[in-house]
C-alpha cells in the first residue's frame, strides 16, 4: 500500500488540531480519514489532538476517551499493512482479556480496522494521565517477562503478517524507491542481510508470539500504571528478537533489563538478532527519510555504517 494521494477537498481546507500538528499533506489526508471514521462511529471530534505523526498518525479524539491510529509511513513498506493492524488489535485484545497491562482496543466492530480513502484506521482506549516518561530498567524487565508469559498462549487463527525478515527483504528489493544513489550505497547492507538470513532464517529455535518492537517507548506510563502499546510488529519468533529490541534501543541498561527479566540470552543467537534489528531499523529510517527530508542525514549515516 502506498500513502494515498491527497484529495483536492482535503488540500483545500485543513482540519484544526490542538497541541500537535500534522507534518505533511499525506498526514492531513490521514487526519481527514480519521475524522470520517470517528464521525461514522459516534466518536467525532471537533478538536482532535495529534499525539504523534511519524510512522503512523496517532490522534486523541477529544473529548472522547478514544485514540485513532492511521497507517501512514508504515504503509509505504507494507503493502498489506491492514494485516499488521488487524493482528495488532487481535493480540492487544487477547492480552487485555487476560488482565495484561496493555491499552485495550475499542470493542468490535468499533475497533476496526476501518479503510477510508485508502487509509487503514483502528480505534483504541485513551490512557488518561500518560506522561511520556519511561519505566526504569528493573520494572521494564519484569513487565516484558510478564508479557511474554501471557503471549506464550496466543495462537493466531490466520498466518502472521510481515516479519522483520519480510520488511528488510522488501526494502532491499526496491532500493531505488528509497534512496537516490541505490543500489550502490545499499549493496553492503544487502550482503549483510543475505548472509544473516542464510544463517538464521528457518533455524529451529524455540519461538512464541512476540511484541515485535519491545522498547521502553512502547509502554505508556502514568502514575503507577504502565501499559504496552503498538503490537503492529508482532510476530512469532525467538524471544531474543524482543531482547534485541531492548538492547539496540539503548534507552535502558540492557543488562539490568535482562537481569530483571530473569534470563541471560544466548550470546550467539542474541548477536544474530541484534544484527537483524540493526538492519530492520536502518531500513525503516531510510523509508521514513524518503517521506521526511529532515531524516536524510541520519539515514545516510546508518547506511554508511554497513560499509565497514
């Protein structure tokens, strides 16, 4: 799926937003799609609050305790992004029904996914009082262990959406789409990925459902409460992937997180999945830079790291 072209009606009149702002006309069109979905389902907002506009557009439909999520940048690399958002809802609902610390989607069929003007939109509970602070490493490790314990019982009714392997492979299969001097600049990254994939893809490792993007930024914190969000990247794989997400984010002391988690990851497996995580992050940073020019210097720096 590509971000749809902006209809003339959207370009002509901008919707008012408080606090945050949409970054471009594609996000403006996504905001209009969110508005249409909200109106259709009785949670329309005259003053939507943009909470985030980067990988996806996240909007609080004030005064309702509802948050809308519209796929924007993620739809560039994932032609079937609706499958990711459908699994996001399914996993979050599964966890919430078992008392896990997650933000709950609205009840079916309100939650979606809804497709409007080419955008995929889902609807969620709003967590009042979220501050933007992060958990400390000790509590985060305990929360991740509890999450994995509950996710171990999750069984999907349908095959999973894109995995990190799928994302990186799709990125590298269309290099000119993302980077002006591709494929030359991306060739070292291609070689690194192909070597890694031959080594680990399909290896018989213990696996279970994962968060898929398990870093401290994907837990909302408010007072004593902390809740997981963003299961869009969830897939079935070894827990070392989620632990690699922790280590590569560098937001928290990974050793302290692992100690609280109660498991020291296998060094060889961990090294492979940290490498995969770096490839995955590089791919997404370059995709984002294709939409947001301010990110091109960071993208160039990350691409250059694969030349050594």
